[in-house]
C-alpha cells in the first residue's frame, strides 16, 4: 500500500499533465481530429498508467476528462482501492486522496515536484495523447501513414503506438534517461477514448 501511495502521487502529478533518426515536423495535408479546433483539448480517456523510477514503481487505472484548460483525473488501484482525485484550472491544481490529504500548486509540474520530488514536463501530456508535439522544438518521427510514432522533446523520448489505422495513439511510453544511466518511465495504455 505504501508503494501505491508514493506511486499514486507520481501518477497523479503525471496525470496532471492534462493542464495545460528523427524527421522534421510537417503538417499533414488533411486535418486530423487533433487539428480541428472544436476537438482540440477536449477529450475523455480511460486506461491504465504505470510509473517506474529508480526508487519506486506502481500502476493505477485512470479516468481523465479534459475540457480546454480544465481537467479532472481520477486514479484508483484494483477494485477502486486508493482513489485519488486530481483537478486543475489555469493557475490552480489540486490533488486529493485519503493518504495525502489535499495538496495544491499553481502548475502540474509544481504539484508533481511537491508530491514526489520528481520533475517532468507533464503539461505536455495533453498534446502527446493527441499525437501532437507540445513545442516547436520537438523532433518527430512518423510511420508510413504519416502518424507520429516518436517525439524527442524536453529531455523525454515519447513512443506512440496505434491500433490498426487509428489516428490517435492507444499507448504512450515516456522515457527520461538520467545521468546515472537509469531512467524514469511512464507507460500509458488508453483503453477508451
């Protein structure tokens, strides 16, 4: 239970991401769902997330509702054990669970660091789950269907996997290589969109 508690903090902060050879990025000819303004940053995801760092590991089920710059994420273990709620609006992010109580911060990154001591560009997840780079500096590799399959961005390698001809990924693996040669790894499996 203690590992799950530490992990749930990491997952929660990671989920808070909601706020807010590589090839050069080129816009596809036909707009994808993620490029249509009405659909951008409005989604509802369900799945499982796992976090592995040199010091801890764990997993949880998640439900993530994103409405533009506002979000609600619920994390829970098997059979709903260890439920954690993360909510955010611009300038205020909160994490609430029975184990930690209420933790507040201005940004998801600050919340993650406060809860776990770990730093990560978690706001990028909003874009990454939509198969979009989060910054103009991202290096992007694409598959034969012109779908992004890897982003190299802000010190992270993000590998995206797709079901058949789907335009949005069903799995993301985020890896950050540490100076020690070890890595931080986040695996997100999206079961429902």
